[in-house]
C-alpha cells in the first residue's frame, strides 16, 4: 500500500493475501444466506470457487445470480480489520468458460497440494461429478476507510497491478 488513502492498494493486498471469501446469496423469496468459500481471484474482478451444486448457496445462485462478496483477514486484532466488499453477479460455468475457469482456479498456486488444495479435473466439476465451478464477476468494490469515524466505506476501482 502506497499511503493511508491508497484504497485500491489496500483492496488488492487484502484479496492477494486471503484464501477465503464470504459469499452472500439469497433465495427467490429474498431469504439471505452466507457461506465462506476458498477462492481464486483473477484481475481483482473475477472470483472462482468450487462447490456442490446441492449446497444452499449454489441453489440460491441458480435462482438469483446477484451476490455480495466480502474478503477479510479474521485473525487481526479488534480495530485492525480491513475488508473488501463487492457487488457481483455469479453463476455456474459451462463449456469453454468452464475449461478456462478451471485453469484459473487451479492456477492460483504453483503447487496447490502444498496449500492443502485439490487440483480439480474437468470431470470432477461437471455432471455426473460431485462439484461445480462457479464464478462471480464484481461490478463494484468498497473498502472500509480506516481513518473514518463512524465507519464508512470508500468505493474503489480495481485493476490488475
């Protein structure tokens, strides 16, 4: 981060250093549901994860693709939290998007096994496999302004690098 007001740098650092995001979905009636998922980010706007198509959040996305995402480090002391909040559209991937997405998902680390991760194969994330690959594309990003009181969020525009 270049300075106290470099909110874009703050957001990129949070995304780069965090393994899990909180995925907020809602069903057709608007009943909310949140769940943590391991994710692979691409260019700070695309977020990939693998889930069971039977999971509640997967059902919700099929009904209502509008989601919210939050990425943060839950291990910092109280008062030291930094987070990236996003509005996004999500969906299950198919066809050529599935192949590209799987390469990106598996490619976050040079050695996924060293991180305790499974390197998924195409047949595992399409029928009749147990999992599916999902992507959320963020349309808006915010960070908590650490200098604000009361808490307020600053909108940021993120681009790679």
